[in-house]
C-alpha cells in the first residue's frame, strides 16, 4: 500500500458516496498490559513452533507477543464495531465499522497509533473492477482447466517409489523422484496453504489418503469467518492437489505425506488490501501452529480502487504489508514459497512480480512448460530493489492438476508452478532437518540451472533436487568434520587420500588467502587464491591432486595474518 495513502483520507469523506470504506486496520502504539511474556512462549506458541525456532537458533521477540487484550476490548466495546482478525506482528486489528463517528471514537483512544481503510462495503460495478483474480480462475492462478487426452500417460520408470501417472514430468523436471525414492515424501513436515478456497476437498478422491491419514490439521476461512473451506472457490484445491494428490498411476503430488493447514484468505469477488491483512493473520496462525512452509499462490498489485495500487516502485520486497509479513514469516524460521504472477506478457510495469512474490525472503516461483521453456505469462523480475525474482521456475504451463471430482487435467499459471516447488522443498528439508530455512533455500537456488547467471525470467533457473540434496549432504559432512577437528583452523581430509582431498581452513583476516600445494622438495605444484572474511570457514580442492604420484605433499597457507602448513599423503 502507498505509504501516504492515509494522509489523504479525511473522516468526513471516508463514508461518502465515493469512498464507502467500512473495513479498517487499527494499529496500536504498544503492547502494554499484555499478560504474556517472552519468558513463557508456550502460552502463545505451540510446541512445534518453539521447536522449529530452537532448531534454527531463533529467539522469541516482541513481535511474537499477542496484542494487549485491554486495547482490543476497548475497541470492541464501541457499538458498531465488528472484529474480523488481528496481527501481533504489526500490532493491529481488522474491524468492520458502521459509520464515521465510530472511527472517530476509535482514533480518540491514546493507544491507537493510526487507522486506515482496507476495503469497501460494496463492490464496484463489474465493468469498473481492476484486473482481479479471475482469469479463468484467478490472475495468479490457472487460466484454463482442461482434461488430458485419454491416450497420454507417462508414469516414469517402474523402479520409482511412486507411479506418477500424468504428474511424472513436473516431478521429473526437478529430479523430485530422487527424494521420493530415498523415502522423503513429506513426512513430519507441515505446509500451510494460503489461498482462495478448497472446493470439495473433503470428497475429492485424489485426497483419499490425505483424509485417511488425518493429514489436514486445520482449516479456516478468513473471508467469511468460518472454519470450513470446502464450499467455495476451487483454486486452492487445485494447488492442494499438486502438493498432496496420491492416486498411483494417475497423479502423485510433490509432498503427498505432509501435514496441511488449509487457510482461505483471498476474496475472489473483489480486490482490496483487506486480503493482505487476511493473509497476515493466516501466516501468523501458521507460525504459531508450527508450520514449516507457507505455500501461497496469490498476489497483489492493482486493486478495485486505484488509491491502493502497489505500483512497481512499491513492489520492492519490503514495502507492501503482505511482503513484510512474508519476510517476518521467514525470520520466524519458516519457508515462504510464492507465485511470481501471470502478467509477463504485459508491456508496462504490471509485468513485474506481484506481492508477496517481490518479498526479500520469499522463494518466488515462475512458470515454464514441461520442456523448461518460460511461459509467456510468467511475471518478470527483478523486484524494484533489483533483487533476483523469480528465484526459481517450475512447470506452470500445462501443469497436472485434479478437478473437484478427481478428474485429472491441466492448468496454466504460476499458481501451479509454486506448489510443485513447495512440496519438493518440504521433502528436501525433511531429509536435512538440522539445517535452517535459509540453508535449504540457498541449496535449492544453488542447484538451479542458471545459478551463475540468473536473469529476470528464470531467476536462478530450474532446481535439481538431486543436486540440492548432494549440496546439503556435503555441507552436513563438512559440519561434522569441523566439529571433529575442534580448534584446528587448518586441516585436510581425507588424509591419506586416493583420488582427491579437501583443505578446510578458518580465515584469520579479511581479504585474500593464498594456498600452495608443494611436493617434498618444495616445488610448487598448484597455487590457489581465495577471497575471505575473518572467522569464516572455507574449503579448497586442488585440481592436480588426483594426478600426483604416491607420496607426501604439503599445503602452505597464508592470509597476511595467519600462516600454516598441513601435510597430506597420496596412497
């Protein structure tokens, strides 16, 4: 939202015929009087949430404290105020109010920092609405659902753990079956899907195993204020099928054994910033409940009332409410995967990633076809701060999805590339639970097809989860070795070696380190120069090592402050 929007609203005009705003966020000045404390997080965070943070050495802070009940009670004591939801991260509450006098009373409280409108009570005429979420389904969703030709089927090799059926190609593009074959199917991982509704998921046969396994941990509709999400929009169910379907020989999701929260935050009938606030409330619930990943195939840029528009300058990764919230979620130890958007074929600034896909910390996913070619509709990066967006890409053109009756078809949109990646990320993190969220994201990016030359269409490219697994396995081995060598700052392993060895060192200065590999007579065989930062660990592999004859060799190290020598033996 534009930072200066609130300055242009006068109370007398807010409820005029032109500006019929009746939903507002009310932000408080502080959390004074809250009965909660940082010393007792179990009173407002689940055991799972605390464990997730502890595992990543993250601390509870003031943003985790619930808002002051006294402040909330004071607001709700005013006749004509209806509570909708709240945010502890932003210390604010979303309310519906009846007239301007109510807003005047709210703003008169000394603990109210500000109030600002986020939605109207009435919808504009259809001809005047901005490009909303409805392009077949949503602007950041599928553009068309169509059934597969009955003759087309690609299950993959019989040696795979799953018979993937129609979903094989979108899994195989990322070597996702490698993780599944190793036994990582999403067990012990929890994914919160923030979307627009999950029509008929309770009866859809692709979710039979999800229901039998009690894998849906909870549901809530933040738009209609009810617990059921089974009745309305189908978009979230499409995304859910990409993650959790388990019909062998027809469709297998990318993380079919994960636990799920299904949270409806999007109102497809209009486009207002109230949906950002709904998203914030849902993300905070996901955090408190202990979810590991938020998968969201929604995005915001242009609204039904243009005063709220998030123009490209504001899609900078840390300005929009929903983008700030996505960054908060990652700071709390979760991974947020987000759709890039479906405006890539535009000729103006609307072609760039929407929010929260612009967020600094989100893993934003663009769309390709099954051959890895960018989909024309996939939104562009970078965000307006110049950060790489999308981060990665996956199949979003011709993606295998399941209809409400369980029929298998295809759909288009970055809405569908996103959950495919989210599920595989869950399986990867399952394999390496000791790593922090940012380590997992970094490995996914480093594994991608154009990691060394990212651009504004593919980002870092197509992730390879076999490679990402190898990257993390090597890092895990290195961490174990570092722990085993104790205070040694210079060492080599394995030692003796047969084919190659790795030099591990902890830098003693900032600048460059110089390493020389020599033989027993002091002849220099190879020289390496490495940029370093003081106190950080580095590894170096010498390309000439496999070619050496049996014998003893020496690695000489210098960084201008530290010097050392380590011997290695070629067997």
